[in-house]
C-alpha cells in the first residue's frame, strides 16, 4: 500500500507537466497586431497637374509638399486601426502657368505683338478676344489670343491639424487604409490667380497602402484628392483640385 502511494506521489508532477504542455499545444499563439501607439513620419507629396475633379476650376497647377506627420492610436483590434492624424508642411509650393498674349492688329495697320509672363488665367484653354473701336476717327481692329506659356512657383506653408486614418487588417504587415484631413495653406502671393487670396483652406481624402517593414517602421504610399480654396473671402475663388501622390516614412512605438 505504501509503495502504491509513493508511486502515485512521484508520478503526479510528471502528469501535471504533460497536461500543461498539451494545453499549450492546443491553444494557438495570439497573432501580433501591427499598430503603434504614437507614430511620426517624414513625407513627400507631389501633383503634376490640376483639373475640375470635384470643386476646383484652376487648370494645370502643380503642387509640391514636404513635411512631417503625427498619428495617435484611438482604436486597435484585429480588424481596424483608427488613428488621429495631423500633418505640418513647412514646404508647400504651388505652381501656376503664366499667360501669353498674341495681338494681331488688322487696322489701321497690320502688326503682331507678343507679350509673355502675364498673370495666370483660370483655364489654359485658348481665349480669343476680337476688338473693333474708333478713336479720333481712326478704327482699330484685330484679335487678342491668350494662352498659357511659362510658369511661376509660389512659396507657402500648410498645416492640417484635423485628420483621421483608418488602417484595415492590422494583423498583416501590408495594410490598406483611408485617410482625410482639414487645414489651411498660406502662400507669399495669391493663388491660383492674382485676384484670389494668399490664405486658403484645404482638405483632402484618399487611400493607400502601409507596408510595415518592422513593428516599429513602415512606409505609406497613397493617392489623395486635395482641394485648395479661400472659401469666397475674395471676389474670385476658382479653387484648385489636385490628384496628390504621397510617400511617407513612418516610425514609432
């Protein structure tokens, strides 16, 4: 009887250890989530053209932005990583096409005059103005044709303090996301035309892919609809719609 009890006492630790090992094998390890609490990024964005995408009417405007990004995690689960997102852009350059004027006079004499470097137009479609008037009994007639020729860059800065980012599939290192911001842009000269304003409001929204190289470092590649407008604080407000491509290097914990 004593030997049976001694054998049972010696075998209990081995039985408990094997039970724990079997339980550990049955429960799969938890899948790690790719999502940082605080993220900082360095970004470069560029658009080579503008057109009437949704709200803006100014054509052939270029946009270049260099700055930094900050994200703060709000909600993280297996399906969604919802983040507050803000961007500061100390370099925000906007480029407008300049205007070329060709005057072809037919009366009182025939002559042609070409002037370049004039203030930008809203649209780069050729505009033809025919004129005919009399001064001191002399008739002046001809046509003025205006087209885009040449380009000027305007220096500015921008800040988007209100923004959110929604990353999907946080269990995967490659995640699709949606993003949107609201803010302002200040330029040293009125854009996109001389009659518009130097202080403009901005908003953007778009989508992209975030690739986590490590849990703490990633790259974002995205496309955004980007709008610039002075919200009718001036007499003429054509607005600018750009399709903006952006690359961001992100790091954090």
